C-alpha cells in the first residue's frame, strides 16, 4: 500500500489551508513536514529606494517570519515542522526542492481566482513538472466522514500504463482516507463516441437511449474490473459512472456529492501538446469545489 512520509508544504500569508491539511495528514501517519516559501527575484525598481534600505534582507526576514509562523501553527497540531526559504519563482523553486530533497508529496494552496492560465500559472507548472504528487488544498473539511473521490479511466481498451496509474490512484486515495477518517468513492466518466453520428444519421431517440443504457452498464462492469484489487475497500454505493467528457463531468459530480478531496491522474503534457490538448487535471484546477491530489504515472 502506498504511503506518504515526507511533505514539502508551501506557506501563504493569507491562506493557512495547506499547512493545516499537512498537519492533519502528518499527525496520524508520522510523516515529516518541511514548510517553505519562495523568494522571487526583486524588480530593478528597488534600486531607486533610499540608501540604507536593504530590501533583499527585509524580504528574506519577512519570508523567514512567514514560514516560522506557519511552523508554529503545525506544532499546535502536535506535528514538528522544519522551515526553509527558497530562491526563485515559486514553480521552479518548489520543483527543484522536491527533486533535491526527495519529498514524496508537495502540498500547496489551490488557485483561488477561478482562472488558470495553462502556460504561465504556478499551479499548472506544478501539475506538469513536479516529480511527486501535488496536493492542491482549497479548505480543510470539517465533515464528520470526509469523502475522497478517485477519478479513474476504466475504458475497455485501457492499457497497462493506465492500469498501473489506477493502482497508484486507489492506493493513494485509501491512504488519505485512512489518515483523515474518510470514505472512498470511485468515478468513471465515459464518453458516447457514437452519439453525434447516430443523431446525425437519424437513429430514433429511443434507440439511442437504449444504447446509452447498455453502454452505461458495460462501463460499470469495466469499472468493477479496473478496481478489482480494491473492491473490498469500496462500498457498492461508492462506485459511480457518468456519461460525458471527464473535464465537464467531474466538477459538477464532486459538488453534487459534496466531495472533500479528488484524486486524479495526469499525463502531464508540456509544450505545444499542452497548449492544444490540455489535460483534465489542469482544467479542474479552475473549476473544482474541493481539494485535489494530482498523481503522474511512474
């Protein structure tokens, strides 16, 4: 069973969600926490400030105080935390530190502006480039039994890489649920690729509805096969299939079911392919009402 043991946590001045979630996970699991913040390069305009103003030292002191206060919040939850101030733009600095320090989980606050630029945003860069799973935290749920939703690809033509990723997703979701006392649900969003041609070709609506019903049953069977090693850990009521594009289905479903954490995989496309194709995880960063754990294939 997959376990997370070393957390790198990005602190924020006005949002304590990432630190609170990290402490919530570390307390029962014994994981170690390093709280950090990145110092971006100062603009050239600081040279115009009066002599005697050592701006770099002021910024460094401010960042050290920020991570110190965040560590104090973690310690109040009974979790020890180290602190570290990084140099550089947040996306680059966090990825470098994850690689250098061998962290197995990066925890950051989720974007809050409702819009994610798939080329420039720190969140999108972390989805594409961070070698470890990334947990984007929106808020720490106070639900008595939190819900962890795993989005899996149970397509009948799934390959070994997809099956291996499904295993990573399920193991991670079960670990998270164990730490926070939650329950795991699984969702497979399937697309009706023949729907448009059938309507265009004049197939009667009743026949199309029968086709969708049969395809939905088949999708449910494939979902059961895809998560077969974990069936004893998932209640029958926790298995769901929905027809539609995952990028359009998952967020409304998570809101409907009052999900606290979504666990999802990503192909982490970069460059031209990312701009043209995108990926579900990046799209959901702007739409999801809950926290999201993004995991890449091995």
